[in-house]
């Protein structure tokens, strides 16, 4: 298992699969929101199913946690779920009106700008990676790609 944990190819493939799942999740939840006529109810169902799956994974693979709180952990680390809630509610509401491709493309663009900022300043304990000309060019090319994808 330790070989997998330090394998960049494994990380890349795992994140590629996670990325493939984001538009699928958006389409499923947007459809559920439309059928139920409530994006908030669809999001609640998504989080309930996700919570059950997360608890199952936790108990099967890691066992019962000793504590939910660690005094040395900054409190803001516990609020990541608020961003997930915002994402799920907004994609569930916007996707049927704007299209899955358009919605996810702009989410991707937001992720690119956010990751550049987080990496530049090493925010929230992440490794610091300085903005370079190469990274800026890559970001600009990806932004152009996003706009070409959503252009009618």
C-alpha cells in the first residue's frame, strides 16, 4: 500500500476519476432537483447519501475515530463543507438553466484561479509554489479553452 501512497501516477489517475465524477454528480443532482422541484432537497439527499458512504468508509477502513476535535487544528479547517454545500446547491440550481458543460467549465476556471492563489501563498498549510511565467501561460491557455468550450 505504501507504494501506491507515494505514486504520482496513482494520484493523477485518482484525481482524473474524481474530475470525471464532478459533471456526472452535477447532472444527476440537477436532474433530481428538477424532478423534485427543489435544488435544496436534492442537495440534502446528496449529502445524506454521501454522509452514509463516508461513515461506512471511515468505519471499514479507518475504524472508530478517537476524537472529532484536535485543539492544535485551526478552526477554519472544519468549514470546508460550507464550500461543498455552496458548490452543490449552486450547480444543482444553475446546471438545468445554464447547461452542465457551461456550469462545470466556469467551476473549472474558478478552481484554476483559486489553486494558483493557494499555491502562491501556501495558504491553509499547502505547499507553496511560486507563480511562474509558465504557470500564468498555462492558466491563460486553460481560461481560453474554457471560453472556447462554452462559446456557442
